[in-house]
C-alpha cells in the first residue's frame, strides 16, 4: 500500500444524545482507503456515511480507535456548494488558500482552477449571480485548489438534475486524472459509484455499520461508461447487494 | 408600469394626507384663536424662516447633529463589539446581559438626571443616547451572530480558516445587515433622546435649549419651528442611512 493511505483502526462512535438509545453507529470499525485512488462509499441514507467523512476530516472525534493518514488536512465537497454569498467567485477560492501561499500565488492558483472548471469569465461574479451547477463547479475548483492530500465528497451532485450530474462527474474525473489525490466519495447513487470509484465499499443498513462488500473497478477512469460490460456487471452486483 | 403607478399613487396619497393634517391644524388654530396655545401653520413657517436666518440657530442645529452623530457612532462601535463578543462567547453574554437589561429598563429621565450630575452639559445627551441605543444594537448583533449559517462555520473549520478569518469572512458579513437594521430602527429614538437630554441639561448651543427657551417665553410658534427642524433632521438622517444600507448590500461589496 502507498504510504499515505487512510487507515481507520477499530473506531467506535455514537452521537451522545439521551434520546438516541440505538446501537452505536460505529463499533470496532476498520477500513483502509487506498492513496491516490477514488474510494466510493455506497450505502442507504442514514447508514453513517456522512458521519464517517466528518470523522475523517476532524469535525467529529471518534470515541474509540484512531484514524491515521488524513492528518487533519482535507478538502471537502459538501452536498451544497457552501460559498460565501458576500464574496466573489475568485475571493471564495482565494480565502482557503491565503494561509498556505502568498496572495499573488493564491490569485494565480484560483485563476488556474477557475480556468479548469471553465468559470474564469465569472470570476468577479457573486455566487447569487451563478446557476446551481456553476456554483458547484466553483466548489470543485475550491476543493482542488486547496492544498490537501485528501478530497472528501459528500453526495456533492445529489441536488442537481441528471444532465448536470453527468457534467460535473466528468469534470471531477478530468481534474482528478490530472491530479490523483486520495478521494473519498460518498453517495447512494449506483451510477455515480461506478463512474467514479476505483474501490466501491458497500455499507450495511444496520447498526453498527459493516462493510458488506468491497468491489474494485479496474477500468481506467477516462474509458468508463455506464454501457460497458464491466460497468453492467458491477451494476448488477451492486443492485443485488443493496436490495 | 404598474409599479410606477402604485408608487406615484403612494406619493400622491402621502401628499394629500399631509395637506389634510395641515388643514385640520389650521382650522383648529382658527377656532382657538390664540397663538400662544396653537399658532397657525403659516405663523410657524414665518417664525421658522426668521429662525433659520440667524447664525445662532445653525450653531444650535450643528451642535445637536454632532451630539447625535457621536452618540450613534459610539453606540454602533460598542453595540457591534459587545454583540459579537456575546454572540460568540456564552461567558461574555452572561457578563453583559445584566448591564443590557438594566440599561433597557432604566427610565430615560433618570439617566438624564444622573448624567447631569456626572458630566458637562455638552456630554449629557451623547451619554444618554449611547445608553439608550447601544443595548438595542447589541441585541441585534447578537441575534445576527446566532443566525450565522452553521454550514459556513463547518466550511471554515474543515478548510482551517483561522478564528480571525472566520470572523472577518463569515461572522461580520452575516451580522452587518442586522446592525444596520438596528441602527435604522433606532436612529429616530436617538434624535428624540438627544433633544430630550438637551432640554434638561441646557448646553449652550442645542436644539433642546432653543426649545426650552422658546417654551419659557411662551413662544409657541418658535417651539413648533424647532420641532419642525428636529423632524426634518430625523428624516434626513434616515434617508442617508437608507442610501448607505443599499450601498453596503453584501453583493455590492466586492473587496470589502
């Protein structure tokens, strides 16, 4: 395994609420997310996918066990773009860079990633002046521009219509192929899992969460399509597992 | 087109209702027949005209404007900082809340009388204005901090923005509309409080002093003349603030 894979070692976690008498979400949970690949976590809503991401990015702390390799340095692509409404597109990207590089380099980096997502002409617009898809593209640019080893994605395309979803999936692939950062993509959409995942981890519906299957997709990202025989086979398998 | 018509209509109705009010004033003053009790509108206007030609009048108006501006500016700074501090930290909130609730309930007149014991007459109106307005702004800002989008805070944590950056990039921009709204709704109170304090404290130059002096001489037309001036000032300041608020609208502040 490459050295900066993310190892989740026997973690336990439950939300500490008196009303929550259910079993803990995670109990002695182990997982290894390989470096420089896209790992997809596929599972039904409420199974603990988002919680796992928040444990990896440090928003939540596990009750037991440890997570090695994320080093608290992660980019996150949220379900919503989460841009600052009072800052321009350009500033929204520069803000996360300022701490890591000089202002001139921040500007150049922001410009570079805006170019990649095709929004350089909208750099001085405010988020409210963009469409939903454009805003999520800014968020993608921001996630890649931020100098993190790991990119976490929490159903980032869920709220978009099918055309935009495909568009943004392709955009992500294009950026990722150039710059293969360790990526974790959480979704409940089988097609997204097939198009993006190198490894697909299927989570169970019960508590505590179990990994019920791990599927490796050998097909190179650039050649993937939902119609290929490989994709169809994975799809069939996933349907069986999830139903 | 429809918007224009209704706006025009609104203005027309406003002008008409003002005219009706002035007409009623005129009729009542005719019925009473004594200028000491209620002078006719045109008498007030003539008196005001005589007032505005004097330098003393403008010095008084200028002094009152300065006091109000000082009072509001100081309240703004204090209210903004106290509001943010108590919105961010429960401890500060617990510390400030007795002060805020006391100043909110103390009668204005007690404040004025106490301030007259403690301060020079020129400062009394400023002090009272600050004590009246700053708790309102503090409450507004605190509410603004509470309303900051949690998702943006989460974003700032994940992307490791420093506390200062989070304050500058997320909390302050979210709160600015609240503090301006609070200022907008308290600016009228500010004028009233300043002038009330002036009436009692009697600084050398002040609209309040002018009011008091005219009242003692039973110059009712002059009392009303000063009053008209105070109302005009209040309207003007509200108008100016409206323009500023429009300018500061988040989407308009590119590199603020």
